[in-house]
C-alpha cells in the first residue's frame, strides 16, 4: 500500500515539474498581451479597406507604384486637393502590362471613388531599368489658387538616368484634370520644384519653366556651383561649330578634394561629360556629387571627356586628365 502511494506521489511530482517547465518555455499570459499588434492590424485594415475599394475601380492588369513626396516616405497613394473643394483626391501611380508608366486620380464618390483622370505616358526608355517609384511634389504654379502636382520618375541605364516629368492640375472652367506640361526621356537629368517654377537640368543645360498665362515657357538659366577655397576649377566653353576650349587639360587632386567644371558660354546646346580610364576601377576614382562637381575618392588616373555641341561633336571634344594622389 505504501509503495503504491509513493509511486502515485512520484508520478504527480513529475507531471507537476513538466508543467512548470512548459510554463517557463511558453508563457500564455505574455502571448495574450499584444496591444501593439492589435493597433497595427486596425491601421492595416483601414488601408486594406481603401485598397479593396480601389481594386473595384482600377484595371486589373496594372501594378501600383510606390509614391514619394517631400518626406521621402513611400506610400501606395497620396491625398491632394486638386479641385479646391476642400476634399482631397487620391493620386496613384501605376505600370501596365506593356511596362508603360501612368497616373490615376480618383475623386471621392460615396461610398466609393470615381475616376477623375487616367493617363499612360508614352516613354521611349520604358524598357530600361525601373525602380517602381514615382516622385510627387505639390506647388501652385498656374496662379489660379489651386495646387498642381509635379510628377516625375526615372528609368536607369548602366551609367545614366532618364527623367520624365509632368505637371497635372485641375481646370475649373472645363472641370477636368489636364496635363499642362510634359517632358520625357531626358538623359542625365534632374529637377527642382520652386514656388512658381520648375528647374530641369539635363546634360549641362539648365532651364526654368514658368506659367505664361496659357502654357509653361522654358528659359535657359546659367547655374554656377559655389566654389570653396580648396576646390580645383576648370572653365570650358563651346562655340557652336568651332572647337571647345578648356582652361586646363590636366589637374591633380588629393583624396577628398573637389573638381568643379564651369561652363562659360551661353549657347542653347547641351554637352556630354564622360569618364574613362585604362583600369576598370576608374569608376571609383571620382564621385559625381552634384551637377559638374566631382569629389576625389581614391588614388588613380581618370580621363574626363567633354563632347560639345549636342554631345556628338567628337571632332571638337576635349579630354582632361585627372590624377588623384
């Protein structure tokens, strides 16, 4: 009898010990306390609710792009009041089955949305690499007290980008969204949006585009980079059909030092500036840090070639040898 009682106590003790071990491994109380996860699910459900409504409107064959604005935060859509009625429209970017890029603008139409604007852009460079990101900036560029959106995106080749930009806005007289301005497939280009204009720089030419009252007019501007005390500066100038002149054909830099190229002519012609070298590692010698501004990264020799008069006048091209010590 006593042996049987002892055996029962041993079994009960073992079961109790294993239950304690199990509790130490997985605490059910801790797994139930997940307020942060619940809060996140509620937010996601709200976004999924909007997405489910959008899927009923949007064509099934498109892929939505990520959108960035001033905060650089990537979003699935942006809310912007373009019509001036106090209620924001939804702006989305997409890529279709043919890999073409486009924009959709939706207006709230309870309980869902209606399509206010949809346009697929006809890019030549659409087959280049694309990061599936569209940048959106807002500004009042047309002087009608309404906001417009400046849409831009880039395709990428191995050594250059191809920029496209569009200015979309609401016409209160015709009550439609219009594409007021469009430039596509600009190589080696970047864009800045200011309070009443946009500035586009491409292949050495900078132009500002301002609203004239009926359309955007472009005017060439001449931006000169700020020169610091230790910078090395090379001046160059084109002459339409004549030779390109450069102030120096060979320079030496220390690692960390900057090289600035300053163009002195005011011709409405672009040029190409290319890097080359005998060693494949030449691509790491100079870092392109800003428009016509290079920073020496490591020792070596690299050749900068300036091809004038549209970037194809090789007969008048000049080569500059840069040695980094």
